[in-house]
């Protein structure tokens, strides 16, 4: 139990386009989901906390207009990278909270050309 | 602000040998402490966690960790490693939020290599 999926697992896009990444909790409901970013050989950095039915809370230094988060249901949160640029290329990982434990998705590799 | 330090970027261990991965944290309040493992193409998997109580915590896959408040450490150990343990290991700290949920602060990870 407590499986989290992400879609797509990888995406390549042109600079200036927008990309949407989905995070789903498959067998449980999650009021709170989190989005992390991981650079190569680096740690995971928390980007934002996504709360169902309310606005996301962004960490300091994360542009909320750049990284749009929507948590429309108890099993789905989406991260949209708007007007993507090469510096946005990274590994994006989501997690879903269940009883104060986070369950992580497999991640999405974004490459912006 | 909280922080997590994993001083070893890479560690190489022979199969069957013991393992210890170091983790030091800085946190102003009572922390939640976690160890996760990340394999290529896989999501992070929780190995073990510490909230309170017994400072020696047992986890999955034969791992254990010891919380030492005086040293601000939460080192991960395994008495005998297997080739399948080769992966990236992350130590993380989170606030003791009770009924709430908060994001985690991760260390930079330790890449474990197993020699045959």
C-alpha cells in the first residue's frame, strides 16, 4: 500500500513551452503533497507544499508564477513548469503525506532544450 | 534553520562487511529523523525513522540507526551488506508537527558502492 505515481517519468521540451507533471496517490488519499527538486548528485530541495483545496505554500526562492501547483483532489497534485528554460532542467519528485509519513513518487526527469 | 550533513559522498564496502553511514543534523526543536534509500528509477523508500523513545531504531532490510542527541547524529548501520544494497542513501529531518505534515530537509546523500 501507499503507492505514489508520477507522470510522465521523463519529458523533453523546447525552451519557452510549459510542462505539466502529475503526482497521484494510488491507494490512499492525501490532503498534503510535496514537490521536491533534485539536481544531479545533489540533495532533494523542497519546492512547495501542496494542500488540497487551497493554495500551495512555496519555499523561499521558488517562483510561484514559474512553478504552478494545483491540488484539485485528494489523490492528484500537478506541477506546471511555465515558460520552461534550460536551467529548469532537473529531476522533480513528489511525495504524499499519510499519517505524517511521506511516500515518494519515482520522479520526473525534465530536460529543456 | 534546519540542516542535514552527510559527510561521505561515496562509500565503498565489500559484500558481507559492515556499514555505517554518517548523518549530522542541526535543528532547533524536537526533530523527526529519517533514512531513505533511492535506487535508479525508483522512488525514495523509507528505511527507518525516529520520533522519540528508544534511540536505537530498527528498520527494513536489516538496517538500524542510532539517535545521539549529544552529537546531533543519526548514523545508519548494517552488520552485513549485500550487493543489492548499492544505492543512494539520504538522511532527512523534519519538524515534530504532531497532526500536521511538513516538508523534509535532506542531506546531500551518500552513494554506496558494494565490492564483490
